């Protein structure tokens, strides 16, 4: 009687404090007047399920605790199994994977004891979902597939909906798109029957994407537009951000410019407002394609360039591929064949990387198919304790003892043999020590020779690295011209127009090679500087010509504040230093940034400054500059480097009795300083 009063009190509090549905109200009332038997356990299970459907996990967990205690006291295995099952569902909702898996395994054990086949299928499906969400797609597939037949034969729509959806997800992530589409379509059918609107939104989007990959664009449009109709304007912005640009791009496949433009412009306004980078890149690519097809290549170029400027390390590869292809077509239309060639090279390089990664992933998937998942079984809290001691375990323990005893016997034997041989070894040791001293002396001499050889080899490696670093752009440009000419991609008039630029690139390459050969000569002579007086302003003007093309490509403004002043150093070495600093400034500047060059007198020494308003350097990377270990980062337009430039600069400046340092603020800019003597240092007596 007291227990019933306490339960009614708790029930009253629930009724007063929480809004109820008719089903939950009815179950609570039934529960209040039922005896402490299996019927009450079954009613509690229904109540827990109803609470979970309402999203009330806190109250559901309270009834799970009570239900589990009652079921265990009655040794009602089906009730215990269901209590553990719903406990696992609640843990999974909290992302508590360990406790969820533990409870699912305990539920499985008790479903087996009760002979509940449907319960076992539900557990296998839920563990499969856990594995799929963890990325273990093959394991998850096997478990969920074992549950499908049971769900289908018993017409369990809710469970089938979840199982089909997760099988579709697993097949999609293992590259089996045909199977994925099959199960997503099955999931969509059941979700429609059950009126699961939120699930339909996600499923429609995946189905549309899969049809788009198959180039069945009418089908993809059908599912994209069906999704738009059921979206909530305030809560489904993220889905709308992705669907609008995709839908606009699908209509481009049919040259339906009007509808494509309508959807893409809606996507542009929405993604700019929500600052969604991925959606914005997708939209700008689509608009660039639209304007290119309409012949408005200037606007297409602007939109493709903006999309390119938004790329970061996390950007989707397919977005980059589309952008590179667009930029290639735009530059070809404008007659900028050299730039078109570079975009095409980037496109094929990225595509090769993608195909290699897909091949690697496919290999992993194939290997994983033969690895069945091992589901750990946990004993129930009320199970039979007669089998606590496993006979097989005792046999293994005895075997371990025999092996340990044999190992000890062998060890003792070895110790005795070692002791007997000890005296003989002692005499041999004296002779060995004498020989070792002689060998040590020889080794020291060899070490000195090896260090000299390594130093010469390092000089060679540095030389080749510099040649690659400084000549790469000029040679690549010349090669691009030759390739275009060989493929008959240029008319005679276009070729004549490009001859001055080709000549300039050849001259630049020759000048660079001359400087590098001079420097390599000094390297092979153990880095001896040959100082002379030279005008700093002349070097600046010569080196600005070498970066002119890249400056124009990025629309960078150059402010030349250099003045006629002299430094006393090896001119060839300082030319290499200034070339590296200017190249780096261009590399890490964005479209529209400013590079300022200047020099002035500082305490009787020449101070050279190269400043940019580019992306800057993080505090973490500042400490890595000028180190002997190569360190490099990708430029704002994916320019690569050897990572040796600044290391070489530091070495060359210090060989000329100078100093080099840097000041930088991330996203604000970078300023490099080089301090050199202005006259020959006085030699103290």
C-alpha cells in the first residue's frame, strides 16, 4: 500500500510538471494500478518507448531504472532485455558509446535467453548503426543486414526505416553508390508512409546527389525540388544553402538559363547572408558556368576568381576541380593560353590525386569485407554462476606455468655456461681492448673524411634545390609556350604577340642561371664571400622585372621607395637574397595586396626592407623560419616552394657580415629586414 501511494505521488508530480500526450497519460494510469508482475514490466516498456518518441530522455531513463529492477526481481528475461535495450538507446543519444555498447550486449544476451528473435534483430541493427556512425562501415553493414529479413517479415516499419537509411549511408561511404541508392529509396518509401518529414529531407538530398552523380539530372531535380517544398524557412537554412546552388547547376545541364539563374541568385543571397563558405563556392562556380555559357566571360572570370579565393585546406575536391576547369575555359576564351595551360595542369594533378585516394580507399574497403566484427558478450547480473571458472581457462593457465618453468630452466643453464666461459673471455677482452683503441683511432679519421664528403654533398643538394626554386617559374613559362606552339593551339599572329614575353622569360632565366652559377662556385669553394660595393636600387629594379608577370596575375600593387645607396657585400649572393624575399612576398600576397620595397641608412649600415600586406605568418611558424630543416607552406594561389629559400638567405647574409630578421602579424602582413655593411670592415690589430 505504501509503495502504491509513493508511486501515485510521483505520478501526480509528472502529471502536473510535464505536458503529456494521451498515450503517455493512459500508460501512466495503467501503470499506477498494476501489480508488480510481468504485465507491469510490459506497460513500463511501452511507456519508455512513448517517452523516447517524444524526446523525453530524462523521464524515460527514470522508468528504465525502475523497470530493470522489477524485471530482474521477477527473472523476466524479455523485460530485462528491453530495459537494457532502451538504456543503450539513451546512452547512444548522449554519445556515450562505451555504455551504449555494453548495454546493447547485455540486451542481446537476455533476448537470447528469452528466445526473442525480433529483439535480437533490433539489437544487431542498433550495434550496426553504432559501427556505421564510428566509420566502421563494413562491420555495421554486416550487422544491419542480419536484421533486415526479420524486420521485413514482421513488417516493422520504424525499424526498417532506420535500418534502410543506415545501410544506405554505409554503402555510400564505402563507394558502393548503386547499393546506397537502392536502400535510400527503400528508406524514402517507408519514411513517406510513416510521415517522417525530418528524415525525408535528409534522404531526398542524398538520393538527389546520387542521381546527379549518375547524370540522371531530371531525377536529381525532382528530388531537390521535392525537398525544397517541405523545408522550414527558419530551421532548415543549412539544407537550403546546399540545395539551391545544386539545383541551379542541374538546370544548366539542360541550358535552362532562366531557372538556373533564379536558383543560383537565391543561393548567392542566402549563402552570403549566412556566411556559408562551401555553399558560396558551389554557387559562384555555378554562376561562373552560367555566365561563361552566356558569353559574359568577364563576369564569369570574376565569379570563378572569388570562388578560388575562398578555398582552404578543408574545401571539397570536386569544388576545386570544377573551379580549375572553369578557369581553364575562361582563360582559353580570353586568349590567355599560358594561364589556361597552368589551370589544366592543376586540374589533372588534383584529379590524379583524387583517383589515387579513391583507389586506396577501395583497397581498404575490399580488405575490410573479410574482417567480421567481434561483438563482446557481457554476462547478465542475475546469470548462472556455476560456469564462473572455465575449464579451458584452467588448461591455459597450466600451459603457461609449464612454459614459464621451461624458460627458467633454460635461463639457469645459460648462466652456468656463461660463468664457465667467463675466465676465458676475460683474457680475450684484454686483446680486444687493445684492438679497439686502434680501430677507434681509425674511425675518428674516417669520421672527419665522411663529414667533409657530407658537407660537399650538402652543397650539391642546396645548389640543385636553388636551381629548382629560382628557375622553375621561368622554365615552366617557356615550356608552356612551346607546348602550345607544338599542339597548334596558337595562330601565327598570337605567337608573334607572345614572342616579347617569351624573350623576356628566356632573358630572366639566363640572368638567374648566371647568378646561380656564381653562387654555386662560391659554394664549392666553401662559401667564400667576394664583397664589392654595389647600388642596392639597381638590384631591386632588376629583380622586380623577374616577378612582374606574377604581380600582374595577382593584381598586386608595387610601391618602390628604394633609393640610390651602396652596400659592401657579395653582389651575386645579395641578388639571390632579394630575389627570394620578393618571390615570397608575391607568393603570400592575395589579390589586391601591396608590396613595398625600400632601403635606408641605419647606424652606418645599409638596411633593406621588403614588406607586404599578405596573409602573414603565425607565431608558431615564425620560430621555424631560417632553420636548417626545410619548412614551406602553400601560397595564396597554391604556389609551392622547396622550403630552403629563407635558410639560404640567412646563410648568405651572415657570410657577408650582415643580419636578417622578420616581423609579421597574421592576416595583416610581413616585413623582412636585411642589414649589410656599407664599407669594408676594419681589421683590428
